[in-house]
């Protein structure tokens, strides 16, 4: 039997386990990346492991999320990351160099290699044929130390692309169509591979837009073949030697197949508050809008920016609309400036932001009250923009630009023939903002600078013999890590200060939660399906741990979050019968008899509701390694015990 692209990469990196979907496998990781909002914690954990120098082929630390410095905290964290990476053999991408996924795609990603990043959009690298996966910071720290990265062997989903995109229809519309087809849970436990005749019509940045937003499908990763288009991109980046050809075998087996006809696609938009709430732009056309934001790791490549510049040239942004543009990298920004397109954007009235995540993570540019914001980003979760009642729609750069001029939702295909955008065959390469680490000889003398915002990391405890506690919070389906641990200007500066961060935990759902959890010494959380979807932030596990959460019971979990819960010693369990969810209410007294024994070896446990007498069967779907980790009270204790 033949192999899919992902299976080929997994096979050459397999450290342990069998390549059977649903079974745990261990992978060797070639490259890692971190960003600053998760990086501080990842490097603190790396330091705690006591390893002198990273053992990967390449590790890079990016500064791109926490770039709004409204106090000393972020700047201090940047200094810490800059010095700790210098000491331990990691490259440092300075603030101003761009968004991690865009820069990594340009300068470091390699077809056929493995990459994990402490950011859920690491599968962006799949656009070049690399197996990129998002992970918690602790897993990235372990991989930097040469440790194995564990995942559940994914199923394989194939999306066949046929035809060719029409004028004003973009790669964003392709992934929005896939999201419409599969939904935010549709990729859970799977890798999505793109194939078919349509692939060769898409550039690497277009492919990367598609793999980037595969994170919103809940997929472990998404990947494209590495072909002549990939080779041309690497050549333009002066990295042709990094190219290898990669495609799936003709007889490779997929668990599910879908077809998307690129020629038939129309501009689409994901409506509030979920990336899979997709409608056609034509349906929304005429709706008054207040804000447009263009950028993020999904749509900030040079071709996206040039397209927008060509559409805005000689026009003026509608007086009722505020337009922000954040180029994805210094390379993109410089080339935009040098060809004059930047002037077209500025002249049209765009507010140009630095090349960073910016509004995507609520770092400025929050919409007005109840404002309608069109964003070329990947997530429109409730309150993520920083304005609780904002209505955020996810759209392509083409739809964003057309609507910014008109002041209302506008289908760009109504504008006729699209302007032709010429892409250069060689990109502007200057890695002067990537600092090389100290040599082995110099390492000793590098002093790691720590600011007062860095507070100790909470450490988990072994599970109690019997679990007796309160159902401290009950939430619904599709709870995101943005609900659990919100981001934005007020919260992100405390990513290395868990006690302070805890004041914001779950406040999107329940303002009283942090106080209640503290007063009651924690308890158990009950969630619906796909609990913990979205980002990779391990703070969504670390902070609940700090607040005394011992276990989370849900109908189902998202991949990265469940790994983070286990890493920090919080026991994840699923309801055998999802209907039992109804028999439990906040404040109920709960009991699980022989809890520690269940974590040690049972696949089932019984949750007793002491308030109303109801019972529910719980499943403990854990590997041996995960059980040992939970029994030790989390990964850090487990790793220490193993020495
Ligand atoms: C996001 O897009 O939600 C983030 C911010 O990039 C996160 C990481 C974080 O919370 O720091 C992600 O996607 O993993
Ligand atoms: Fe940054 Fe947004 Fe991409 Fe997350 S999704 S890495 S916040 S640009």
C-alpha cells in the first residue's frame, strides 16, 4: 500500500509506536519555533530541564505577538527571550522582523521535515510540504532538548482541488469553503492533504493560507505536495537547495475525500463567532461595516499585499471605515515599500501597522461598540478582537479591500476584471533581524536577563485517591482557549505571571469564575464537545491548575489542549454518554471513587453527582505515558522522575 505525504514524513521521523490511526506515536522533530506570548513560558520550562543547548536542526524564537509595550512587561519578556535563546543555541527573530509563520515559511521551512511550534498555526509550513504542528510550550521545550513529540496517529483526509480560481476569488475562499464543508471539528484527529490538478495553480503563499487555517478545522496538520511551484518559491528565497519533491503515492489510502472546484468558488465570509459559520459575500452584500483589518499569518504575504494595493490605488477608504494593514514580514514590508505599493496603501488612507499579529490577537485596533469588522484573519471568536460586542467576519484580502472602499460588505467579483499583480521572481533577502545564538565557547558568558514579571510556574500534584469536589463551572460546546484564557492588550503582558493571569481566566463566560475558584479551592469543569479548540496556549491549562482545577470532563476535547491538560497534571475525561451532560449543574457536589486508581489503569470511571444522585460513566482515553505523567502530577515532575 502506498503512503500519503504526511505518512511519508511520519515514517521517516517515527521514534516509537505504530502508524495506526488512533494510536499514540512518537516523532523526531527537526525544527521548532516559538513566539513571544507562549515563548517565555516555553523557555522557562526549557531552562528547568537543565539542558545546555538545543538538539534540533534549527530552533527559532520570534517576537510578534506582544509588541504593544504599554508597560515594562512585554519588553522585559523580549529581553529574557533574546538572552535565553542566545545562551542555548536558538535563533532570535527580533521584533519588526514579522509574524512567526510568515517568516518561517520564507526563510526556514523545508519540505519533508518536521516542525513543532508553540502556536496553533504552525501548520502554515504545510504550504511548502513540511509537517508543521502546533503544540504547547512544554512540548516544544522537550523537543528542543531532543525529546520525542507525541501525537495520536492521525487519519488522512484528502481534498482534491480541480479547476482554477477566478478573478477576485482567493486562497482564503478555498479554506472557508473547506470549513463550510467540514466544520470546526471536521479535521479533529486528521491531517488534511491537498491534491489534484488545481494544486499547481496555487502559489506557496496561497497554499500556506489554506494550511494555516486548517487549524480552524481542528486538524493535526494540513499539507500540500512539494512540486515545481515550491521549487520556484524556494529559489526566489535563495534556498533552492532546501527543495525536495514530495507527493503522495498513487495508491495511498485516505479515510475521507472531498473535492473543491476552484473555478466554481465565490467569495465567502465566516460570520460571527465561528470560522465555520460561512456564508457567501453576495448574501451579506450591502451590510454597513465599520472596520477592515488586513494581515495576520493567514493573509499577509507579498501577493496579498500587492493585490490589496492594486485595488486601493487611486481610491480612498470610505469615511465610515477604519482600515489597518499589517504586512506579514520585513521582507514583505520592504518589497512593498520599494515597488511603491506601500505609497498606494498610505494614500488610500490605510493605517499601516508594524509587521506583527496586532489586531488578530486583540493587540490594538479593537472595533467600536457593536462594530462590524471585516478581517483577513483566521479566528473570529467572541471578544477576541478586544470589543465584547463586535461582529467579526473573516474574509479574503480581495473582499476586505473592496468593502473598505465601498463602506459596505462588497463582493469583489462585482468589480469586473481584477488588476494583474506581477510577483517578482527573486525576493528581497536580508536576515539582519535574525540574531544567531552564541557559539558553544561563548555560551557560558551569556547572562540571561529576567524581569520582575516572571513568576514561578505552578506545578501539578498526583491525583487524590478519591476525588471529592464541586462542579465549579459548566460550559457549552466549542469552548475556545480564548474563552478559557483570553488574550488582548490587558492580559497578554502577564503570560509569564500566572497568579496575575488567573484574574482573567474564563471571564469571557463568567466574570465571577476566578474568585469562586479561589474561594472554593478549585474543582472540576464540565464542557461540551470540542472543548479547548483554537490556540496552543498552555496557559489555558496552567492557569486552571493554579486555580485548583483537578479534572475536566467534556463530551470531547481539542488535540493540543488535551495534551496541555495532561502536561500540567489535569485529568481529561470524556462522557461515555453525552446526554449525561444534562444531569450536572454548576455547584453540584461530585465524587469519583478510586480516582487515582482509574488514572493509573482504568479506561472507565464513574462520576457521582452527590447533589441529585445522578451518575455518569467517564472514559479515560489515555496512553501509558500519559497515565504516568498524570500520576506524577504533570510533565515536569515526570521528566524529573525519569532522570
Ligand atoms: C492565536 O492565534 O490564538 C495565538 C495567539 O497565536 C495562539 C498562541 C497564543 O495564545 O499565544 C495560537 O494560535 O496558538
Ligand atoms: Fe498571530 Fe493571529 Fe497568526 Fe495567532 S493567528 S499567530 S495571533 S497572526
